C-alpha cells in the first residue's frame, strides 16, 4: 500500500526547511485547510440545503453576492482568527481591512483572500474556488499600516487556492515548489496527489472571454488570431477553453499547459480581476511552477498595490506564450 501523505505532514516537512520557523505559519496553513473543508462541505451540499442563489446584496465591486460567498467569507475569517497568527485580513467580500477582533490572539501574518472565486457559476455546478496570499507584517507599532497591506507580490511568503470541482483540491506554495492535495472524504484529509507541479512545456489551452473582443485595445486580437491560425508550432494543437472561474481556468492550465488572459477594454482599461486576492496569489503560484504573469506592461509580482480592490489586466501562464503574446500584440 502507498504511504498516505497528508497536507499537515507536508506542511511540517516544509517548515523544517526554515530552521527559524516557530510553527505559526504551519498553524495558519492548517487553518486554511480547515476553512477549505468547511467551504467544500457547503459547496458539495449546495442544492440540498438553502445555500444556492443570491443573498439579496451587492458587494463593493457592484457584483451580486451569493449566499455561498457570505458563508465562505465567514469560514475563512473564523479559521484564520482561530489560528492566532494573523494581524489583519483583506477579503473580496469586505470593503475595508478586516482587523483582528478584540480578545483574539494576534500574529504576524497578513492574509488576502477571495473566499469564493467564480461565484456566478455556483448555481450551475461549475468549479469555483478560494484564493489566498500570505505576507509577513512589516510594521511594528500597534496599528496596521498601508506598508503591511500594500506589499508587492515579491514579498509573498505563501499562496495558493482551493478548487471545488469534481473533487476538492488544495494547491499551495511556500516558495519551495507548488504542491497539490486532493481531499479524501473517507480520511477527512487533504492527501498529496500532485507533488512539485511544473507547467507543462506545451500550450494545450488558451483561455479568454472573446465576448469583449470588439472593445479590446489594439494588439490583443492580433495575438488571438495568431493562435487560431494554428500555424506556429506552439499552437498546432491548442484549443480555446474558458470556464469563467479564474481559479479553475488557471488550475487547468497549470496541469495541462496554457495561457489565460483577461485584458482590459477601451471602457475598462484595468479589466475586471482584482490584484490583491486574484492576480497576485495566482501569479506567485504560476511563477513557482515555472510560468509568468504580467499586466502586458509590468510583471504582476512587482506591482505596488494602491487600493484594496484594485483591478488589473492579467496575462498568466507559460513563459513562451506570454512572450509570444507580448511580441505579437506589440505590448513589449
Ligand atoms: P465571478 O464574477 O463569477 O466571481 O473575478 C471574478 C470572476 O468570476 C473570475 O473568477 C472569472 O474569471 C471572471 O470573473 C469571469 O468574468 P467574465 O464573465 O467577464 O469573463
């Protein structure tokens, strides 16, 4: 029988790579696993209990809030506060920085998260996910400052996501490779299923919502047409697939090889995706897996964020495809 490797064992092995580790980062990751189990449980039971559909609210982004968004947000906050390791949180669902409640143990980490990405797909049973990035607090005073919240992606100490799909899978990196764990309901544990994920060389999939193509800035269509022509050796067997759940699109491309784009449009030059809890964590994961991510002008991980819910155009995936995109679109 194959030895069973749980995520908790893996986290402890990774912690051993940092001789000065005091266990709080491991505790934090452990609590994200707990939140993933709670959210996964509710996602799997959606339809059986009253958690599907809108909550009758609109969030700070002007988007309809789903009941599962609220539930996932609460699960992440509860789990992270219980860890006693966080100094502050940023969530897609909340307008302002979330401070640690009075009487709760504080720690040194700042966590940015999107509790349920792709939530407009929930009612159709399409894969959705949770995305997170972890930073170490910079300031030393009693108050959380902008310096703590608006760090560059190069300062990330851990990032990952959970996909609730045909199974629930947690993918994370703490800077030593990208590792994937599949939830085994009979053990109640995430078990190592994808060790050291590397982006495959080939470009199996290009993902983009072409509905916006008439409003794209010049150059984007040139690249998309170049792929469709299927003349370049990279694109002879490439297919277009767009789930419309960022986390699921990026996860599929990470496993199959590919390139995801969400460009800005003439009306919305920064596109739709959010820097802090969508683009930055996924860019960190994809870079760790050998890929890259850019706005078309700047490496995502080197951007200095200036607002909690800031949006950015995102071009993420295999290095060769990002390079070809930059050349053909004329962005480089
Ligand atoms: P959703 O609105 O369903 O939460 O940023 C949110 C997001 O989904 C991404 O997960 C997804 O990639 C994108 O929006 C889809 O937007 P479009 O429908 O405009 O393509």
